[in-house]
């Protein structure tokens, strides 16, 4: 399963690589990292169609295209991709994220156990 993580903070990549090391080694999950909404969309557009990414985990507050704008674009161009939002702002953006089609809404600090469960359950349901 391919998952894309979109966050302007580059240390997030290290956190995901550390926490999902075992699953990555076992080829259960492959992560693609993008550091802006624009980069994420470009990577999706550059993939063979339909994109191989099954889920996007996106921060909301990013310079340029924010996560809610990315969510809207992904749902328009790639409706089969699940999108979960990640934010440090509790429920401030929850209603908008759900209205735009988010599948899940996580607050920082991330509950990696819950996130791992979502990703692995998604793999079973494919």
C-alpha cells in the first residue's frame, strides 16, 4: 500500500520512517513524502493513472496551498484516494475538513498507534 504524507515540516518524514520501519521493511506500507500541497498534487499527476497512492495524510497549516485546499483538489481530481487531515489545532478545522470529504481528522501529537491501525485496516479492505 502506498501512502503519501504531506507536511511542510521535514522532520515529520523521520517520525514516519521510525514509527513504520517494520511495516516498510515488510513492504506492507510504502510512504511518499511531499513538503507542500503543490508538490503533493504534482507527484500525483506525474504517477501513472490512476495513481498508486491509496491514502494521503496531510497537515492543514502549510505555506502556499494549505491542507484543506489540497483535500479539495485531491477529491476533485483523484476521488478514489482517501485523505486524512492532521493538525495541531484540535477541532478548529474539523467541520470544513469533513465538508470537503476528509476520511479522518487527527490532532498533533499524532496517535501513531491509531494511525497505524487505519493504514493497516485500509490495506485489508482493499
